[in-house]
C-alpha cells in the first residue's frame, strides 16, 4: 500500500480548520512531516518554532475551510 501524501496533507489542512483561532492560527498536533509538506506548499508558515500553534497563510485559511466543508460536512 502506497500512501497518497497529497490527500493526507489535504485532510490535515482540513482538520487544522477545526482548531483555528485568532483568524489564522491552529494547534500543531499533527505529524511533523505533514506540517513540513504544508509549509513547502505555502499553506502554513514555518512550523519549526516553540509555539504550540502554526500560522496559516491566507491561501491556507481559505483552502482549509473549503477542504473541511468538502470532506466533513453534509
């Protein structure tokens, strides 16, 4: 079985929307490799810091909400 990391990244980005606070911050309790890929894709700012949250880019906020609605809403 070969994982589709793009789909995994989309699911994590959608779930980041659940913990979104202050408009663009979300708790970073996800796999570091996935967070690094989201950073490389321009969805979040560099997750490597002492903060317990990551900051989503404007594009990341918009995409995370859209993905959440597509994947988890009726």
